[in-house]
């Protein structure tokens, strides 16, 4: 593998010190920059940083030289919550919502997750793979260098395995880092409508052990929500996951607050995602956990889901002001967020969540990497980390990046030292 030199930058952004895994509370405002910086990568890793004109020896033959043309260089986006493997889009439900139906009303009429599951069960693995690959390639062009992808549209053993095999093939086919999450507990499938315990048994006794044995997932998820899975049901799933080495990354507090956060904390989950409806007791529990077992849990907000469904935005300011490491993700899925664009998420975080540009960028890079267990290898421009980077077009300032929302600011994307 080769050497890569990036020179002529406005600044290297996110040059956190070695050992940085995530940033919490007031520290989220710290986004160190190295003005007029250069960066040398070798074999996909950052090996040296400097300012001004890089030493002559770094430009020796065989080194690929990238002129940043005065653009910023940022750590690439990490997206720690997506449902990128799916069979078909659901714009019919989008029109239904314009006509006044809610997400929950559409689901109770057989739309929603069950609609996606029926389509996915009927689709061959190869076709699913090709469709998902096109989506992830588009995310990479938009600056995403690591992504978590969930199952959860199979809802039976064969179809959940099919989804996770697709994720495994994506890992082999694409240069970005991918983490897989088993989300069999996404909805009760129709064949178990009258026997929800039967479905829970299937997940706990069969699906989790088999997925773990085949090494098809790193994490386990559950949609803990009124009309989906109860808190005790999620606890069963998390306990079984833990027994098989799968850490929890869970959907909680999207529409209602029913105690999912407290249960996730009890089971040592890595992240609690959504949090659009966050009661004071939920926040208190999150803060207490931080002081407690020393393990960090990542409150992950999905503002493009709120935008699309017209539901409340997660209270980022309160969570940051409570000293916690807010994290951002897209939630890319056909029902609630048909977009895998982290640039838009970062803009929404500033516009709607009132996060400062520095906080939003840290949340979408360093904290997002840590929320999928990649905080040591991605998320900042630090010697030793992967050279997975975004080079922007020339911008008047860093705040211009989220400010000028919907515009394409990306000049180049580099993954593991290779220019896309
Ligand atoms: O994260 N909330 C649950 N799961 C997805 C939506 C799934 C769907 O509607 O297909 C989400 O928003
Ligand atoms: Fe989701």
C-alpha cells in the first residue's frame, strides 16, 4: 500500500490528541484545528501532520500528492445508526402522511416495518445486496467512512440471516468500515400476531445464538416503544445478546417514554438512539450512569428522522449541558428517513437542535465512531488513526459547512488513504 500526502489545506479540522475516543458535555465545543496543515498517510493510516510547506522528502516519487486547493480537511462522517439494507422505498406512506395519517396509523394499517418485511422476504439476496451497495456507495461519496447497518426487515430466521449476509458482503465489497446489528426485535411479524412470546422465544433461543455463532453481527437492537416491544421484552433481548457477546444499541423514546433508557443502562448498552421524547427522569438516569459504572453510553439523535416525520427533535442542548456525549446518525431507512446524507444531519443539528458547528462535527465524527466501537481508529485527524477524510471545497469558514445546508461542499473523500 502506498503513501498519500495532502497539502495546501485551509486547516486540518478535528486534530484531537492521541487517545481521544469521544467528547462529552462542554468538551464537545473543542474542535482543534491545524491551520495551513498537511497530512501524510502510509498504508491507510495517518503517520504525520504538520503546518506550512511539507518537507521535501514527503513528496518523493511513489507518494500520491493531493492538493486540497485551500479546502478544509475533516475526519470522514461516521453514521452509527442505519437500516440501509431494504427491498423497496415507501413513498406511498409519505403521501399518506401528507394527507394527515401518522406513522403509527400507517403501521396499524399494515404499512410501516411489516410492509418492508414482506417485500424483503420476497427478494433474493443478490438483488438486496446490489441495491444496498448502490446506497452505501452514494453515502461514501457524501463523506461517510463508517456505517452501522441493522437487520430488522426479515423478522424470521432465514430473512434476518439473509439481511446480515448482505451486510457481510458489503463489508467485503466496499472500503468503508461497516458494523452489523441484529434487529430481529423491530416488529412482531404477522405469523406471531397472536403469540408475541413465541416470537421473543425465537429471537432469544434461535436467532441470536445463530447470528452470534456465524459472526454475522456485533450488536443487538430492539425497538422499545408503545405498540412494538415492551421494556421487559427488550430486557430479554439485551440479556440474550450480552450472553452471546452482542452489545446493545437500542431504539428508545421515539414516540413515548416507557423506561427503555433505564433498562438499556441496566444491561450495559453502548447507545440509546432516537430520544425525541425525553423526560427529566430519563436524562437523570443517563447522567447517573455516567457517574456510575465508568462505561460510556452514547445518546444518539436522528434529526433527519424528526424532520421527515414532523415529530419533535431530540433535546441535544439539554443532553450536552448535562455533560453527555451527544452523537448524530442518519437512521437511513425507507419509512422514516429516506436519506443517508450526514451533511444534512449536521446542518439540521445546528439549525434545529441548536448545536454549535463544532459540537455537531464532533458528534458526527468522533462520538459517532465511538458509538459503534470505532472511536480508537476513526473520528479525528490524529496520528495512528485511519486516513479516512473529507476534503471540502474552499469555504469562507468552518461554520459555513452546516450553514449553507443542502449544498455540496465535498471536493474529495478519502478512505484508508485511498482517494475515492
Ligand atoms: O428508526 N423506529 C423504528 N425503526 C425505524 C423505522 C423503520 C421503518 O419505518 O421502516 C426508525 O425510525
Ligand atoms: Fe432506526
